[in-house]
């Protein structure tokens, strides 16, 4: 049964929340006393009635305990439980619990041109793809399994792309297997190139991950590895939910398109003047 806290207790809790507490939680013990009549059952009806209720009563005490936990915000203090809103923040100060279509999901979809390929990823899936396992101690859904699948599929398809690309003086039906393992083919799936794609598309601010040392720069904290995991997780998410045809269509259009006006993996490799 819900009971309203006494006014003096409310004022006490208010003072505790405004000051620096010395204890992490407060336990409230309520004693409820009830006078319960003793009765015996009527053998015929099986239910008590006014004739068989005994006049004496028994005192029954019920004890219930309720705990109020103080959630600490700010600098970490040993023994105090932290307020989730104080650590569910990414390196760009985006709060995990304050996401909506306008400030998060629609911006990601527009940057990746998902609607152009009729790829409708749910908001929950999109958020999981953009969440690294280092965030929130792994308590939120993260992208590791999508990343594993997407890494293998992207590696496979970029290999197919590499051997099937035709130069001006080459027979169209001739496959260049000697290109496999070349520097250019490796760079198409290199984490630095994938990370650069994330930065050029301005998607890095939407990724939820934890810096192992906030005093160091993003590169020291492994931003390349985290950013590249989002790309491969995205491929894995599309592959699982929309099939291989949609995944290939997306890879060709956004990653391996020489004629795109936006940054692609091909344009990043070409801009760095890597040899074929």
C-alpha cells in the first residue's frame, strides 16, 4: 500500500539531497499495527459469519522497509552510487537518455542516405550500431556482434570489387586476382580509412563510447578502432535486417562510388594518393 511520506521526513530528504551526504542511502522502517478479529469457519458454509466470530482480537504488527538511495552527480566518491545521467554521455556531451529524431536519428539517416536505398533501420537498432561496448560498462546494447558480421562481409565484398574493376586497357571479362592483398585493397577496409569516413560524414559526434583517459586526445583513446567498428556494425545491421542485396547496394553507393559528391572509401584512398 502506497503511503505519503510525513512532511518532516520530506524536508529531511530535501536537505540531504542539497548537501554533500555522508551516507549513500537511507533506510526507512515503518511499523503498521492492526487489530485483527479471530474467527472460526462455519462447517456448513465454509465462510465466517457474525455468529461464529469470537469477540477477542489479536494484535498483528507488520514491518516493512523502504530504501531511498542517493544518486551522486559530479566527481566520483567511493561508496556513493552515481546518477546514470552523469555518465551516460559520449565524448561530445550527447546524453544517451535525451535522444530524439531531430537531434540524433534523422541526422544519422540523412548523413548515410539510408532513405535513398529504402533502408529503414529502427531507432533502437541504429542506436545499438552507434554504441561501443566500452560505453556505460557494457550495460547498454552495443554493436560488437553486428561488427563481427559486417567486418567479414565488407572484407569479402571489397575483395570482389578489387578483382572485378576493369582498367581502360583491360579485357572486361578478365579478373585481376593479383590485386588481392595489394596496398589499395587493404586500405579499403583499413580502420584509419573507415574512421576518416566517419569524421568526414560528421558521424563521430553520434557515437557512444568511453574514453579510457579523458585527459588524452581521441586518437590516444582509440578513436580509429571505435569509429571503424561503427562502419562494420552498420554493414552487419543492414545485412541481418535487409539482406545481402541491400547491403551490397549500400556498400556500392556509399563506400565504393567513384562519382559520389560525398566522401566515400574510394575517394579517401584516392585523396591520399595511395598506389594501386
